[in-house]
C-alpha cells in the first residue's frame, strides 16, 4: 500500500475532457465537417461503378505501380471480396484508410521537415511520438468517442493519431540522410532554404518518406479495424460481429478481406517508392 495519497490523475483528465467538450465544440464540429466529406467522397468513388469495374481499375493502378503478378492478385482478391458479399464493407475500410493516410501525410510530412531542421524540435517531437506509439491503441478510442460521438470520424481521428508517427520519423530521417556535400554545394550557389528543401532534400528523401507512408497505411488499416468498436464500419465490423456471435466462418471471411486489402496497399505503395527511387 502506498504511503502517499493517490494522485487524482483520472479526475484531472476527466476535468480537461469536460472542459474541452464544453468549450471546443465548434472546433470539433469543423473537424467533423472536414473529415466526413472526405470519407464520403472516397466511398462514392469506390462504389459509383460496379465492383468488377472498380476492381479492374485498381488492378490497372497496381500494374502501373508494381508488376503483373501483383495486378493479377489485386484483381482476383477484390473479385473474391465482392463474391463473398463484402464489397460495401471493403469500400468503407478503404475510404477510412485513405482518409486517415492523407491526413497523416498532410500533418506528418511538415512535422518531419520541422524535426529535421531543428535538433530541439526533434527531441520534443520524438518524445511525443514515443508516447503516441507506446500508448495502447484502444485508449485512443475513448477521447475520440467523447469528442466526435460514434461513426467514421472518430475512427479516422484515432487512426491518424496511431498511424502518423512513421511518416514523421522517416521524413525526418530521409532529410537528415541527404549528403552534406550536396547541401554545401547548394549553399555555394546561393540557394535559399526553401529551394534546398524542394529541389534537393525532398527529392532525395522520397524513397524513405514513401517507406514511412507505407507504414502509416498499414497502421491505419489495423486501427480502422479496431475502430469498428466505435461504429467506424468496414470489414472490421464484420470481424467484430463474428467475435460477438462466435461465427468462425464469417470472422475468417472478414479477416481474409482485410489481409487482401493490406497486401494490395502494401505492394502498391512499395512499388511507388521503388519507382521514385529508381528515377
């Protein structure tokens, strides 16, 4: 038994959450109005055509980004998902993952650049990233539900928090790995900081940044599945229903769909990163 009285940390956190709920409602409403249309847009794109046509288009994208074998796997995998009757859930999952990934990139790349430019900022941001990555994923669902209720938006928010660190870390790493000789040569020619960033550092760091984006996509997919517990929908809800009802077959089908999507997204992003590296 502790000699000192218990620190009321839970009460402090509850007080902060209550204050945010009472005073930051307009801010949360704005975020909802930004995220929900993006999710709806991606879902509309994925469902506007018959599933077979959409599968062919995605397979063609895979062919351009990677190679024929991956394209064939993409086509067969997506047609299998449609055959099992989970195309709508598949489109929901892809919409959530793509939205979370875009937000992670928009926020993460600038933060990675800031981290690479300043050692002080690096120490501070890396500390926060360590906290974000070691916190259990389920914990992120609690404030997301409090601030954004149930549905796709809190699922995207939780996914962004959980999946953004690799983009920041590898953007920082990629920029810092650029040869100092090239930077000195650019300085000798009178390049500004922005010119060095856009014309030298970011192009040379593209492969490393894409590796971070790849990890972010994978983590987003894993978190979107967990977020089905707060009404995010998608294939994660299929797995969750199977668990609650002890339907092993249905759970296997939902899990197989998630694996297919994970492999497709992983191979496409790896192919894009390799293509850019070879250029």
